[in-house]
């Protein structure tokens, strides 16, 4: 999260702290019953620990006054087109802000906040800093749609129930109204300028450079920090300064930060800034998936079969009877045979589990068994066949239909001799074809 010290903007909008105790705002009914007072309160941002009040104390020139309207609907039906409008005193002296709360078919509700002042001061609305806080979230107005002092702002539909309260917060500044007097011009006279003696001009002491800062969420915590805790500010210090900070409490609302700048000459400077905070939405990272490596060569049979697949009899690895290509499930070709075994020699890790998957088509309606497994020679030279965990497909209804299969292949520890191969065993000597095959390490998913 980021805020801008000594400026009124953080995340696009800064406001001064107004510490609010347990709610003191009574209900404003928009459903026709009599409204009580105190739906409208104010506070002085220049006072540490200021509270929402009907009469804002200790106001001085250039102070920013915050105002809050609490909108309730104590009726039984929604109040459509609820509007909030404010008008300020038009003459200098003690200032008032008058709120007008209206909705379709509902009697207007009004309330007043008084700002006692001394001198020629006027409250001046600050457009573009109003916010609407509702259950649906926080809406910040811009200078273009902040119509509080003209036709008012439409905050939408006020739903029944105090849990559906809507707050509207806005600001105004106390501006000194200057009175002008006309001073007659003096009679022009010729005045001889005195002779000046040149003197050495003193070199001004350079402004100290801030070299670091500390951030806290209370004045007490900030006072306990005696050295720069975080960050480095490049010299010379210029404002606004962007300082990152993560709030300990991520709930939305009005929050205050206290900043202390540390200077090279040993001095410090503190600043207090407040904001209406709304946490950013939580972003759930998109999980990444990794496609397992297919260990087979020419798994779709689009290349020549002679370099990868062999079709042999059970008695020998050495005699290749030749595999067949036919129309494929995808692409141009599938691979198959009517020989005893269709194999691809491949290096597999003894003791590991593999998954063999793909699609098979039987070329006859006669039931036949096609077994899936691995084949190798043992230390004596004998050819050993190890079936998969699902060892066969046998169903006359598979006639000329592509059927998917997924077979677990546990590799024995003695799978070390050569040749060794993935094997499809044809028990009926009728033609079968396979396509889109895959052999991956690990259990079948």
C-alpha cells in the first residue's frame, strides 16, 4: 500500500483523521416517520483525536472541516433516488452547514453543523473529495460529479434496516475573506538614495537533507522511534514523497499514518496524514499445470513406422514382420498389426510406475484380447512379458470403433536386460490399430 506524505492524496485520495468513538448518530427515516437529529456531524482535521460533533470547536483560518451524513432507512420499503445536498453560510462569521436529505415520496430531512469562528471566515466546499461508503463499497466523487452544493448527489436506493446505512463524507475549508481599503498615493518627491558601502554577503546555510524516514500507525509508536527504520530518500528532499506501508488492520475505513523524517544535521520532522482506505481485491493466482513428458517416439504414427515401432512374433525380438498404417483417429495415420506383438524399445527406470494411454480400434466383430504390458529378456535370455494393471480389452462392440484406454505399467526391478520394450500383445491374430498414444512416468491420472 502507498501513501504520499505532506500531501492530501494517498491511493488517489487523502483525508485528515477523524477518530470516531461508539456511534452517536441517530437514525434518519426515509420511510415517512419523524427523523431524529444528529444524522449530520462534523470534525476539525487539524485537531489530533477530533470527534464527530454538532459544533466543531477550535476552527481557524485554512482548517479543513470534515462532514459526515449518516443515511438510514427505518421504514419497510426501499427509498429510491436518495439525494444529499448541502448549503453553507454565505456571510463571514460563525459558519453553518445545512444538510438536505430527500428521496422519492419521502419528507425532506434536514440537519445542521455549526462551526464557530472568529474573524472574517467562510466555509468553502472542496469539490472532488466526497466519498460514499456503503455495504457495496466506497465510491469517490470527482470534481465533475460532485454536485453537493448545487442539485445534490444521488446516492441511489436506501434499503430498509440500519445494517444498510450509507455514509457520505465531504470536506470544506475555512477561507479568510479579505476586506480592502483604499490608501491614497503619497505625493511624489525626489528622494536621494543613500550611498551604500559594499559588504561581504553571507553564504546562506543550506537546508538540511532528509536521509530516511520511519512510519507508524500511532503517535506513541512514532515517538519511540529514534533512528530511521526504513527507506532512503534521495537528496534533496522534494514533496510529495511516496512511502510504502502495509496496514496491520486491513479492514476498510478511515486510517491515519504518522511519519518522521530524519535529517543529516540531526533534526527530525513529523507529519500526520489520514486516508479513506479500501484494501485491493485479493487476486488468486492461476495454477500452473505441467504436461507430462511423452516418452514414446512417433506416438501418432504420422512418421515412418520402421524407425520406432516393430511388429514381431513371440519367439524373437529380431524378426520384424512390419507394422501397418491405416486411417488414424486424428491426423492421417494410425499404427497396427495382426502379428503377436507390437512393441517400441524404450529405456524405463526399474522399480518405477508408468502410464500408457491412447486409443485402440479392433478390426473384427469377433471378441479378441489385446494385452498391454512390457517385455524384456531376463539374465538367462528368456523373453519375459509383464502385463499392465489393466491387462486387456475384449469386447465385440469395439468393432471398428476407437476406444480410449489408460493402463498402469509397473516396471520390475530386474528390467535391466536388453532388448526391453513397451508391448501390445495380440492373442487372436486379428488386426488392431492404435493412435494418439502416450507413455508418461507416474500413476495414471
